[in-house]
């Protein structure tokens, strides 16, 4: 095709090619401008499916008008002998080539680039168009630093059914969403998953889902199996890591709901870094990456140092996190190494104080419980049966109210014994120190069914079990599996006969919950609501150098440890990536992000090196 003329376009040179078409640089002879012309492969012209896809791309891109989306100039039409699309010519490189050349970007700059792509996607999504093939090769960077999203070859409108052949997969497997991969209906959240993969790639210089062959890659995408971001690059901030983890969720419902919500989160990362104009920062970086990247990293380090200094007094754990991030960026950073040693000692003292406080509070609670039990026991004692018992009890307890002055007893010969027991006047029992408690005789849900008045036998009692747990749980009734909340609930299996039943909720990463319920009346609702308590993750730390151990900023004692360290976290997540930090004076600190799983054991061997 080089040297030939296609309508008004003189083909100059080939730029690239793919499975459907070849892209050439061409000259518009009428408007005297250079364009990119995409020509469908000749062997595909006779395939109606390929022609429809090509036509759909032209129609789709023509609807989009956004500074970050490639602009279409011309289209041949479906009946032309040569099928082509003419677009603006992008003089630059792909995002993939940019990262390969310059390596992983600071997560704040990755957020700036991601924000521009997010705004472009928002424009397409607002028009009901899903890209479906987002990847670094489809993002172009112009020489002036402008980003352009291109290749809407398999994009489609949300209301249009897919035109792919049965069993065919359109898109790039390493960046496809699990819902796209499984053949389910895709929506805007599928594009957000792919954008999350691009953000991960920019911040780590590695694909989130990688493998030895396409089958292994597809399996990892379907299972959401990827290295945690902070394991791939320890300089990634916690805030940015949380965004990636949310975007790369297997279930679309767990991702950001739309592009606007994602833009908001990315702008939070950008603001945290003190970037006032993200558009300008992006242009400057992409136009002159060699110089601007070094300048930005220097500014970022200085800002992190200031933030750490501000957090040292009131938030030492946060300061430790910032210094560890600095050490991931520059392992020999002198100030960070010095402050980590100081903070390690301070956090150790704080941990000792917390333990002492917990012990004191426990002792006070135990004493209060014993005191309360003593007086409750006294309140429930039976009244004395004789005068002698009453007097003995009053002597033991002391007077509970003012007594009248004692009178001297008359001589024995003047005392008169009563003739009958009815003449005996028993003294009132001593007043208790606490009012007598009345035991409740009926509990809610356990009232007895009244006997039938008309002789008709009562309706047989059946209860309806309703279970609500955080997180999911397998449900067992009297040792028999009946379903999983919330995905596998069968109303029939949740019916309970009259009597007592043991309800057991199980989740591998959480402590089981066991509860006994009673069904004793017809149509009784038995509701079990429970937030399962997470099992601790076990870290088998091997080190015998008497080093201070910090996990996720919390002090866990000194090495060597005799048994695996139990690690818990507040979020209801079965997996958590935490920074493991070992410090000893005279040795280089050890910092490594480790992914722990609730209820599972992980081994970590550490050998500190002398400075």
C-alpha cells in the first residue's frame, strides 16, 4: 500500500499493524495534513463480522469528542472496496513503551495519568460506550505530553448485544476483567478493572496478571490472583494500594461504581502529594520525563520527610510508615534510618505502657465483678428462719439502718413463754443491701403455646431461619450444611422444626460462631445476626539477632520468638499486606511487605546486615 493512493489519502509509510488492520501514515491531499489511516486486512473484507466490527469502531469514535480521545476525520463506508478509517496522527510513543524506558513511576504521577484516562472514560461511559480493550498499548503519549486513548475496535454501546462469535475472546487477556473473560455482560466497571491493571503496571513496571502462557494468565485473572502492589513496589502509598485493590476485585459490585468515584479517589492521592495542577504536572512529565521525573522524586522525598516530622509526636506509627516508604525509595536515606531507630524504641515503650494499662483495667474489672457478685449473692439469700439466725446475720453484716437503743431484758423469772406457736412474734428479716431481683420467667421467643380452647389441635410449630453475617459464612443446622450466606440460601433448607437447634456459622479465615435457638410456636422467625471474629494470621519469623519487630507499625516484641506471631487487623478482609520491619542498633533495618492470610501460617526468615 505504500506509495498508493486511497481516495484522497496518499499512503506514506507503515506505522503498525494488528489482527484486524494495518495503520499507515498518510497525506490528506485536499487539506494538506498528515493523518493516520487504518486499513482493514484484505482477507477480512469478505467476512461480514469483521466488516461490522470495523464499521462499529468508526461510528463509535465519531460520537466521542474529548481532548484525551483520538479524533476521527473520515470513514470509507461499508460498501467501499477498501475499508479505512482516517484519524488524527499521534506523533509519540505508547504508554507501554514509556514505562519500559523509564521504569515504575511514583504512585502520585501514576494517579495523575490515571486521572486523565479516567476523565476520557467518563466521557465515553456517559454516552453509553464501553471500551472493552484498555491496555498500555492503546494509550498514546504525544511529544507535547498529551495523552490520547485510542483503538475502540471492540467497543460497543451498553444496549447492543455482543457481535463476537461463540467461544471467541476479544481483548488483551492480561488486562481483561474477569466478567469480560467469563463471557458475562460487561459494563463500565469492566473498563475500571482494566484501568486498575494499567495503574498497577505504571506504579510497579510489571503486569498484575502474568504467567508462562495465556491459559495461566486467564486463570489468574479469573481468580484475582496478583502480587499485592506494595510487595511489587514498597514505595507505593497505602492510599494508592487500596485504590488498586478495589479496582482489581473479581466481583464488579466490589469495584468503584463509576469513573467519577474513581477520579475522586485518585485526586485524593494527588492532593496528598501537594500537586495543585495535575494536568500541568502530567504534561511536564510526559514531555520531558528524564528531567521532570528526577525533580518530582526529589520534591516528593522532601514532602514525605516533612510529613513524617509532623507525625512523629502524635502519630508515631504513621511516621514509621512514611519513613519506611522513604527507605523503599532510598534504602540508604540517613534521616529515615536514624528516625526509624528512634521510633522503634518509642513504640516499644508505648507498647509496654499499653500492656500495663490493659493489665490494670483487667484487674479493676475483675475486682468490680467480684464485688458485684458478692452483693448479688446477698440479695438472693433466703430470709433467716429464727431470731438467732437473724441476729447472727445482723452482727456479721453490721447495721443497715439506725437501730433504737437496746433495752435491758427482764429477769428470767418475769419472762413469759407463749402458750401456742401463734403467739410467737418473729422479727422482720434484716433489710438487704440491694433490692431483691425477680427472676424473669419468660424469654422472648420461648413462650409456651397456650392450650387450645376449642379442642382443635394447635398448628405444628415451624420456624424460618434468617442468617445475616459479615463476611460470608457456611451455615450448619444441627451439624448439617444448609447453605452459604449470602449466595446460596434455600428457603426450604432454612425451615426449622419445633425444638432446640444448634446453628453454626463457618468461614475458614474466621472463628466459628455457635448459637442455640428454640422453636416453640408456628411461623416463628429465628434471626441470627453475627459479625464473625477473624482468626489471627500466623507469622513464623526466624531471626535470632535480638531485633525489635514491627508489623504494620505495631510493636510485636523482640527476636527470637518461640512461637508464630499472631497478627490481627481491624478490617473484615481475609488477606492483608503489612510492612514487616526489624530494627537493631548497628544493623541496616529490614523492611518488607508481606501478605498475611487470616488463619494461615507464613514463614519469613530474616538476617540483618551490619552497617
